[in-house]
């Protein structure tokens, strides 16, 4: 009843204001009234109108007691007339519904992350989303993509969010923008830039810590003024902006949330709807929402759950009349970690539960509509029972979404969801485009060009840091990729037990005798991984002087969710040899890059293929399977017709691949389930394309990679069967 009374008052007040404005317009337009009589007549007319308006307002106050209220749809038709005055654009919440320019609006949206798709394909993927029946695109804004190093801002290439927003506007797709500062998203560090981890004293992330708030204020002070012109009221596509993300699953700091809301309002104004998203439980909503009507509270929940009890609970955390049912993450699939079965969800079940929302005028955003790819080193990771129970994500973020990683839509899930959405869309859906063409270019012969040890010779390598104890990667300015830790030690006759309490995330251990001229390459002795952390016994070496130990540590992706997101990389503890800490370390960063950084081939990759085409292959071939060794392999992919393709790494162990200098991601077929890496056509050109691989262990025995035209998630021991969730 309180909601109905507010609704009646609102309409009556707006009608009165409109009548008053119209009467004043009529009065002012009458010119030439200069006599006292005319002026008196004018005042009498205005007084009469004013009294009439007072009477209308008084009647409106009692109207609910005497006559039935009009329906929401008919009453809001008056709001439609009001909002059309001056062609004002407006997106708002009233009567537990969304309203676009005064007309009811049902959000049928989907997540498409611009940073997981090459810019050349943004429009293609958005057109496929539109053909699915979507009217809204939701995307995160990862802080680390746009400020990879403090003060270094990137808004070009794959980070050109403004071109993405312009495409949404062009295609008549509204946008729900999730600006963080934390986003989760199965993205490295939940979107936080890794340089935050190098700040001393440590910043308390996702909290009202003044040091953290100052950093957020500075970042949002750059981002939000750039996007305000894209707000719906200003003619752009953004009608809602999310602050934080599922904070109720992490903390209970209302001061932090209120501060974020104040920053957003200061830059965006009062007309943009701010929203939060939290899991559909009372505990999560209690901790993650802002009471009142300043910020709209939305929910997400498991796709197989009955949606309406979640929406009923959601209503308790919004102001009266301000709770349209909205699932901001309706899961069409799920993520997959290395070593797991590939996630797969049933198309019919997914479509059935979507219809349970849409059939009762609920709104939903498909997570994901199109997953895309974690190019470079930007994949995130999760944990289980503790931080050592570490689960890094695949390079592919296909997510079993209706629009596949390569854009394919000829699949049962896309078809089933489209049939449901078509029932609740007034206009006919756009025609479905065909799948993009893909091509299998066949075998790519590779040759071993250099050992990683040849490239990182400590006498010539720039950036060597010396320290008594090992330092974290971030402390040395190395945010992604690999770090060599090198120290001297004295070998014991019965060997020595090597133990590293905290290696993040995977350390390959090698030893050498610097005085032994016959041993050019250090010898592999074992791997210490974060998830197993088993000590290694170093063999006795016959060195005339001291021995040298090398530990190649790989950052496999920072944790993006939960209490362990403060996830520094490298060696974070003393290294114990025979129970005693080993001191005096040299640390050598291996400077690879991501797609938002310098696209040119860097010095490491350049050095990696300088021997390509020479007789070095013949000289090195006998050593290929001698022992696991990080080394570079290079070859040419010859392209006659530029199409999308996939590179199959079956028979290889683990590493990173670069095509024409672009970091296309990690491969790990020995662990699975991903066998192939997606190579979008914009990475390629006609003629010879350079493929460089850093293989960390043992390469394919025949030294080839195969270009194929399909994805493959059947590698590794985990794939004896496909996992259904």
C-alpha cells in the first residue's frame, strides 16, 4: 500500500508540474500586454491556474480512497509523455520495473568482455549477441589492462573501451558497465594491477584503507570522466554502472562501499543507475549492498536454482518500488582450470531456466554470452581449501557459452536460448550470421633455436638484482611471466634436500658446475609446485669449485576470487638447502609482454629466433630429449588465405606461444584439458608468419605444431570423460 500511495503522489505531482509549465509557456508567449488592466488580468489568470493546480494536488492525495489506481503500464504512459518533452533520454527504475524513455524495459543481456576479444572482432561478436536476441551488453573494466604500470595509461588496441562502447551504441545495444575497482572475472588478480602488490607498507585491498581509497580515487578520477559522455542520458549506451563485484562474498566494510558510491556519483551524476551484484543469500546481500535507493542491489545464483525466491530476497535489499528482478550473471556455462575436465552445461536446461525468469517479466544477463580468450598472461586462478590448493584457469575462456571462443554459433545452446528469447522480444530477431571461416594450414616444422640459459647469461643480461634473500617478482617490477633465481652452493657427498616453503607458482630447479667446461646447459633436477611443494634432493656434483642452482619460477596467474587475492609471485620465503637457508641470490626477470603492452617483438623473442634457418638444429637435435630444458623453438606458418585457425600442441609439455610477436597464451597439453590455442585471423598475414614457442620441459619429439580448424579440449589424463555440471 505504501508503494501504491507513493506511485499516485508521484504521478499527480508530475501532472501538476507539467500543467503549470504549459500554462506559463502560454502566458509568456502572449506579448504586447503593457496596460495595468492587462497586467491585472494576467495575475488573475495565473492565480486561477494556481488554485486549480492546488485542487488537483489535493484531489490526488485522496484519489486512492475513491477510485481504483490505473495499472502500472497505463500510468507510466503518462511518464512516457513527460519524458518525451524535449526528447530527454532517461533510464530509470520505478514500480519494480526498468523504464527506458518512459516505457517498460526488460533487460535481456549478455557479458561480452572487450579485453578477451581482438578489436577487429568486436563488431562481429556483438552482431552475434544481437542475433541471439540480446538488447544489453555487460562488460567489466579491468584496471590492470588500462594501467599495467603505475601512471602508464593504456586505452588503445584491445584496451580501447571507447571504441567498444561506440560499437554498442551503433548496434543499439545498451551497456551495463562493471567498473570495479575489483572485478573477479577469472582475470589476473581480479582486475587489480599487480604493481599494487609492490607498495610498502602493504595496501589493504577492497577496504576503506585510506591508502587504497586514494588509489581508487585516482584511477576512477581518470576512468569515470572519460565514460560519463557515454551515459544514456548523454546520448550514449551506458544505462547502469556496477561498483565493486560480489563484495558480500568477501568482506563487510560498508564504509568502503559508501565511499565508492560517492566517488561514482561525483563523476557520473545522479542520473546513472549504480548497482551492486551479490550471490543470492541473505548473508551476501547483508554485507555487499548499500541500504536505501542510492545503489540498486542485483543478484546472481546458480542457473539450476529457482530464480524467484532469490528475487524475493533481492527485494528486501532495495527501496520500495526499486527492485526489478535481475540476475546479472545467468550462467550459461562455467570456467575450467588446468587439469580438470572441460566444463559443459546442458543447452535445454540452460534455456528452460532462462525462460523461468523472462516469462514473469524478470531480467537476466547471460554470463557469458561470449567468453573469448585469456590472451597473454592475464588468466586468473582460484583456490580450494587454502592458498596452496591453487587452480589456474585455461587460456581459453570459451566458458561453454552460446557464442564460442572463435565466434561459432551453430550449436544447440545458441539455438535453444534464441528460441526462448524470441518469445519475449517484440521485434523480430536479427538473422543469424554464419560461423566465421576457419582454416587448417597443416604442419609447422620447428627447430630449436636457443636454450633459455643461453639468452639469460648473467654477464650480459640487463636487470639483474642481487639480494641476500629471494624477492617477489612484483618488488622487481616483473608483473607477469617468469623469473630466474640464481645462487651458489656447496654440494654435499650424499646430496642436499632442497625445500621452498612458498614458491608462486611453479619452480623448475637446475644445477650446474660453472668450472666444468663440458656442461654447457644446467641440469634439470626437479620441479617444486605451489600445489604440491615436495622437497627435492639435489644430486652430488663433482665440481672443482662451488655449484650453482637455478630456479625458474613461473607466475601462472594471480588468484582472482576469495580471501587469498593478495597473491604475490616468485619465491616468497627463504630457500632451504639441507635445513639451512641459502643466501646471496641473483634475480633475472624474463621480459615477455601482454597484448596491452608493446606489441613489437621484444629482445627475448628476437634473440629466440636469430638462429632460425641455420645449421643449429643439426647441432642441437641430439640434446632435445636429454633432460627437460626451457628452450625456444621457432618456425614459419605459411598462409595463403588469412582465416582463423587453432594451433595444436599435442605432444608438447608446457609453455607459451607467440605468433608474429603476439602472445597468444599458455599451452599445457600434458596436463590438459586444452590442446589447441586459438589464433584469430587478425594475428596473421599472407605469406610466412613467425611462430616462436618457449617450451619449459620436453618438446614434441618430431618438432612440429599442427594448424587445425577446430578447438580441442581432450588432452591430459583428466579427460577420460567430459565433466557435466
